[in-house]
């Protein structure tokens, strides 16, 4: 008989069983309804119609709960979860494992704690491969409070949970290798075996994925642009092809969303749009930022969620990189401008212009002049204190001088100031020349 004809015949048979189960359920013939729902569910599993099978096992468990058969209801709920795993509907599978783990503890049978731990562990795995590791650990901890501590600690699936956690939190490859060996020695139904293998793939991906922050520079000037990238090296992921346990052929990574934390003295000015697909072995995700004010700062961590081959969800958080933002170099200019043509033995006014041509503010400015003997100060002072000059600002004042001899007179100027970071600049000396006519 052709496969399609056989499937059609089996589907018709499964539907008849399901119809009968629903009638029995409506009549509240709970045990008979449970048996028929289970038969129908198994038929639909063979047909790979997992959604219908899931519902059959769900109603099987409900019928058992009506009879307070919590121990048996556990098995039906577990089968519903397995059907969801085959559909990669891991969120729904977690719900079934959650109910199964709690309900079985209501039974008086001896091994209920082991069953509860088993369900909680598989629920954790469902959350682990969907990037919800912390939530999965919370699920495990809730069940831990209701079972014997020794049995909990020694359960082989709890060792699996611990190994996966150590692998991704501590980057511990040895812990992962141990649980891979134990997995090879264990026997599970196909759906749950698939779930464990996929959890191992996710954990291995965390270990192999190479992600680094690449800064254009670590020191920059205030208001300068800083470009940086998040660099991905996906080549190590291809090693999973050679792994006898994983045998996984990686194809691509899709970054669904990404957030980057930077210090207050940086503002992100450019970033790519997400989702962003990476199929090459290496890739750089570009960002740009602007420095706001001087001081120590940082770029990162990056927090992002990504998919492997549109199947597995992972969440990763990088380290951070330190930077230093400095004020622009501060400079001070001094110009002496005679207000009239200087003539020997005649007093003339001289304008002193102190300017800040730099891009940084300067404060606590001190200017001192030393005049030669043949150039006499008649009015004003040889020293001047200026509290502040902002960028591109100047300050002017006048003095009066009287030259006693013609020629070139050399005026010595000594200046000092503090830049925007509070650093003392100077004292610096300069020589200014003044021509005197007869």
C-alpha cells in the first residue's frame, strides 16, 4: 500500500478513536476517555501530526486528574510536552513540564520527586535554548524547595543543568565535555533526546562564538567622534560539524536586537538597524559616538539577542572597554599693539590683547611683563590676572610706555594658566619685539 494511502487510513483510524474519546470525556467516563485519548495521541505521533497529538495527551491528563491519578497524569503531560518539542514550540512545552512537575508531587507514589525533578530539568532545557537561562534556573529552584535535597543534587538531569550553566557563565568547556559523555551513555525518548542535544549545541555555541569590542582609539579629545565596532568571528562554530555528539552544520547568525552601554560622557550617534543577518565567517557591526565632556569613560558592555539558523535563541553580554576623554590642547596668545606710532621720548598707549585661540576654556590666567631699561612703563602694571577666557575669546587692556632710545626693544612676557582639566600650563616665556622710531 502506498505511503499516502496508508497515512490516510491511519489518520481516519486516529480520528475515530479521538471522536470516541471526546464522547467518553463528555460522559465523564474518565478512565476510558484517558485510554482512548492516549491511543489517539500515539496514532497522531506516528503520523507526525504533533499539534493534534499534544491536545490528545492534554485531555488524557485532564481525565486522569478528575480521578486524582496525578502520577499517571504526569506521563500524559510529558507526552504533550514532547509533541511541542517536535514542533519547536518550547514555550508551550515548558508549560506542560511545569504542570507535570507540580501535579506529580500530589501523588503518594515513591518516585514522585524524581519525576518532578525530571520535568523541571526538561523545562529548564526548553528555556535554555530560547535564551532564557535565568528564567529556567528560577523554574528549577521552585521545584527544589519541594523535593529531597540529596535526590535533587544527585539527579543526572540536574548535573546536566549545572554543566550547561557552568559552560556559559564560567566559559567552562570541561563541564560541558562531562555532560556530553553522560548524555551518550543515557537513553531518552526521541523528543527529549533532541532537546538535550540542542541544549548542548547552544552551550557549545556560547563557548565557541568569538565576540570582541574593537575601538578606533582609547584616548580622544572632547567633542571628537569615536568609531567602534563589535567584531564577530563565527569560524569556530563550524567545529560543531566534526563533533560526534552535536554533528551540527552551522549556517548563519541573526542578531535580533542589540543594546550598548556607554559612559555619560559619550553619546551614541550612529548604529545599524536590526535584525541583522551574518552569514560570513567574520563580521563587524559599526557604531559611532561623540565625546561630551572630559574624564574617564567606557564602551560596553554590549547586550544582544541572536538566533542560530533561525532555530536557537541566545543572549550574550560582552565585557567593556575603558576610554579617556581629554580636553582639547589649550593655548594662549599675547599681542602688543601700539595705539599710535611710538616715538622716542614720547609716552604712547599700548593695547595688550590676551586671547584664547584654542577649543578649550582656560582659567586662572597670569600675565607678567618685563620691560628693558630703555622702555619705561608710565601707566598700568607689569602683571595681570584674568579669571577665565572661554574658547575663541580675548581680553584687552591698555598700558602706557615711554621709549628712551630708538631701535628694536625686546619685551619679555611670562604667562601661565589652567586648562579645562585643571592642569597648570606654564609658566611659559615669550619675547615680543617693539620697533621705536626717532
